[in-house]
């Protein structure tokens, strides 16, 4: 059964940028990401708290939200380990 990897905010940011998301603003420690596909804006928020890993609930929430925009199989390879 695949296990959710412990990722920090910078790693999640890098993964989402590989799928075409760009940082459009930063407010405090939260980076707001956006990509436009077929004139539809797709938004995600990622907290960056240094090199500390994100809490599992936060990581799962980001994964669930990103799944609406990115094919799950591509995303799963980045967020889960075998």
C-alpha cells in the first residue's frame, strides 16, 4: 500500500510548478499558485514554513485539491511512495 511522503512546502511547490502552476502572490508564509487551462483559472495555496515537513492533514488537503486539476496518476507518483 502506498504511503504519503513527508514533504515540506518547498517540495510541494516544486511538484506543482512541474504541472504548470506559477506563484502569483505571497501573503505571509502562504504561496498562492495559479495556472490557466482553457480560460479556466486553477488556484492552489501552499504554506511554506522553512524546511519543516507539512502536517499530514495539510498535505492530504493540498493533494485532494490538486487532484481536481492534475491527473491523479501523475500526482500520486510525486506525493506517495511505494
